[in-house]
């Protein structure tokens, strides 16, 4: 029954992808691909789920590199059910867990890496998650960051409280966010320093034919920075990756990526002058020949079974931006 549903849905795909002249490009976003399940990240893709995602892409879609897809998008020659795979931030598990699966199913991908965290760095949201993983009290007083007393008694409570702290700090000014993160981290003992890629792992991706894209140095919300700082973050991140890989970095992903909130038209307009050829946001939807190549929409497939995944991909192909 499950297989029947899947094959029926697969037959619907070409209908969802539009006439040849208006073919649509889906760009998927992943962040981490965990080696195994983790209660602190219960909705994150693990190895088994990533494997069947890639198997479905190879079986029913046309996976393309971002560079190839954008060339075909311009000329209106995309094949049906075109899809690109992208990863944001530069997690080590992308190389350790996802890369062998991408190679197995022959799927090209683009990795948008924040250069400042390579070789032992840790993003602030991971500092929060990893700190809460270690907290064993019944509850925690977070009045100093404006959140009152929050529960910690169960694994679920620790995860949910950590997520609420991340959501609360995300859009605060950078110095407030850092102070809040330091306060949480001060309650934990040793925190991991191997979550992000090493320089050698970035080179391994390049050697495997994968594309590296810019994602700033320190993953700030660009809209919260002054213009010169934002320009420096974008350019310095690009230069660091180019120096490391010896290849030009042509694509950019806006940190956090919501148009108008996390980045503005100013950031979109400076990218061509900084040497980029296109950029991706985290606004959901698919692209067509008329889409703005400086803020191509993307989409996160989170489904836990293949038929739901196919159904969501079909719905996403209707969502032209
Ligand atoms: Zn990011």
C-alpha cells in the first residue's frame, strides 16, 4: 500500500512541474545530518532518513548542481522535477555522514559555510543546546535574560527550554545575544569543539566535486549590522573560503535567510559587486525563469516517511516565487 501511494505520487510529479517553458527548480536546505538520533535535536534529519531522502531524489527527481541548475533555469531548459541539495553553516557531520550518501546516490550539493567556525568553532545556538544537554536541575531561573523560571526535569523539557532560549536570543542585538549565550554556557562544563568542519574537511568536499558557497564569517543577522560590517562579513567569509579551497565562491546564502527580516535589499544589491553570481534565502517555494537569482527560495523537507515527503515536494512545486 505504501509503495502504491509512493508510485502514484511519483506519477503526479511531472504534472506539478509545469510546462517546459516554465519548469520549476526546487532547492532543498539541510543543516545537520546526525549519525544517530539525538533527544536535543529530535526534528533533525539522521543518517537513515537522509539516505531515503537521497534515494527518492535519485529515483523520481533530477538532482542538479546549483551552477548547472541556474544555467538551465535561465534558458528555460530545466528537466522535469529539477532539484538542488544545499547545506547551511558547515557542520562536520555533512562530511562524515552526508557526503558518503551523496556519493552513493551521485547527488551534487552546495555547502554554504560560515568561515569563522571552521577548525574548532561552535555556533551560539549549539552552545545553548549543548549547555542545556548537561543541565540536570528540575528548573532554571532565566530572569537575567528576561525569561523567568523554565523547566528542565525531563529530556523533552531540556530540549524545549533550550529552543525557547534560542528563539528569544536570535533577534536580539549581537552583544545581548553573546551575553545571554555566555550566561547559559557558564552553567555547563566542557562543550564540544568538533561540531563544525575542519579546513581539511572543506577540501574533502571540493575534492568530491561538491560546491562551496559563502555564508559570512560569523553568521550574523545581516539586517542587525551596519552596512560596512555586513559587507565585511560577506566578503571576508568568501575570501577565507577561496583561500582555503583555491576555487572561486560564486553563491551566497543569507544567514537565517528570511527576506526583509534577516537581510534587506541593501545586502541583495551588494552581492554582484562582491563577485557572487546568485544567492539563496530561506523563503519557501520554487524558482522559475522569472525568479530573482539574488534571493532564490529554498525548502526544508522534514518528513518522516517517503509518501509524505513526495506529497510535500509536489505541494512545494506549486509554490512559485
Ligand atoms: Zn545558517
